[in-house]
């Protein structure tokens, strides 16, 4: 009698970042992107060894790509109202559908992600949300297993430097 093969489930944590949300600007400059991603990486200790997808609108895609300077990061673009959010949601749902992810780290506080995650929440081992203080939706806080709050930009990044960069 042939032996049954056992499929081992490996926990895979994957990051989905709405860079415009973490930068608190629709069209962030390179230094804003770098600053926001540095804070995000500090909050998520193992970012360098995990899969990362970043979404933005097409007008800022080149700036985001240069600002990230992370090998292996996947960049997705979406235009119009919630375009980047919807592009990120599409990637996330595909990853879940094909079993490529078991833990989700979401870099955004937008409520649209709560709407998208609610129906599939039970298929994820852990949902961590990384967002700036004062920018996270109540609905997203309710469904998250863990919330990591980044300081507001006014505390960490002066407005005069943001404009000059």
C-alpha cells in the first residue's frame, strides 16, 4: 500500500503597502517614500526576507520605484479614486486564492481594505496593520490581529524638509 504524502503548510508572511497612505500624500516625493518605507521596515523586523508589494498611482510610479530601492519589491499601479488601493487588493486576493500567503501585513489605514478583507478574514492566520497614528479606519482596527502605529509625519518629518526634497 503506497504511503500517503503529507503536505506541510508553511506560514508565509507577505506585505502589501499603500505607499501614498503611509506618506500621507497622493503624490509623494522620493524622500517621503524613503522615509515612510524606512519607518515601515523598522516596524516590521523581517521585511528584507519577506515578499513586498507596493502600490501607487501611475503619476508617481517612477518616484516610488527609485525611492524604494528594495530588490525584489513588486510595484503595482492604479489610477483614479482608490486606484492604488484596488490594485493592491487584486494582488492580495490573488495571493490568497493561490495559497501564496498565510499572514498579511497591510501598510495602510484605509477603510477600503477592511471591506475587502472582511469576507476572507478567516482564511488568514494573522492580519497585521501598519498605519500612521490618526489615519487608521475603525473597521480595519476591528478585524486586525495586531496594529502597529507609525508616528504622524508632523512628529517625524518636518514640513519644510518635505517641501524642499
